[in-house]
C-alpha cells in the first residue's frame, strides 16, 4: 500500500512537469520531486539513502545549523515535531534536507504531516520562473522575509498541501537576520490516516 501511494504521488508530480522543463530542472526541484512527493508515510532514512541523501548533524555546516534553529520551531502549544537532516552532493553542488514530522489541528480533527525543507546555501540567483510554471493556477499571496520574497502554491498537485520557495540573497537583510542565504524550497505533505 505504501509503495503504491508513494509511486502514484511521484508519478503525479512527474506528469505535471512539462517534458522540456523536466530536462532543465534544478537540483532543488529534482530533490523535491524525488524525496518529498505524496506518500502514505514520511520518507525513511533508508529511502532517502537510496536517493543519495546521507544523514548529517545540523552542526556540520554553520548555515545548516542556523537554518535548523529557525526551521525546526514547532507551532506554539502544538505537538513537538521530530526532525532529521540530510545532505546530498551532485558533483560540486551540495544541498541539504531538513525533514520534520508532526501533527496539526486539535484532538478531534488532527492531521499528521511531514514537512520537507530543501536548502542550497551556495545559490547566487533565484530559480528560473519556468521551474514553477506547472503550478501557476495554485499560486497564492505569501509574506516574504524582510527583502527575501516568498512564493507559495496551495494544493499544487494531489496529495501535497503546499509548496513554498524563497531566495535569500547573499548580503540581504534577510540573510543577515536569518544567518544563511540561498534557496529554500519547502513542501508540506499530509500523511493519510491508517
């Protein structure tokens, strides 16, 4: 059952990406599709290892440590989230994944979810707009972080609650406040009830 749902979710993400764009996808978008698509449960370390991710301590990179401090804060009064971090190298390029799992809502109507945060601290320019063309109809207004604009898509594909993207420029006010710069691409995926 898990494999069937997982496969269908990745197929859905793949079908929504035009063939030309699929060939030119960034490392971040490829990682989002491969690692954070809809599934019956959150990604396991074993699954992520098969995709080229390796577990890494947040303190292994100063930018990752700062991102961890900011991005792993759970909702006030909510259930504590569980977190793990991973690194993936593609040639000279390195990206990081912070994976969180938790629950939102109240005791009568709660939803389990996992939240993928893909980070590229070496990025010097925003991702190309064509990367997001397949989600145009689901884009919603979003508040950026100081001078780092944020783009958000709600229900961009079946089984994915939302996707958000920010580019934090080196030397920007946002980079100074957050302590890291580069790409931040996130996806929140509900975990179906058993």
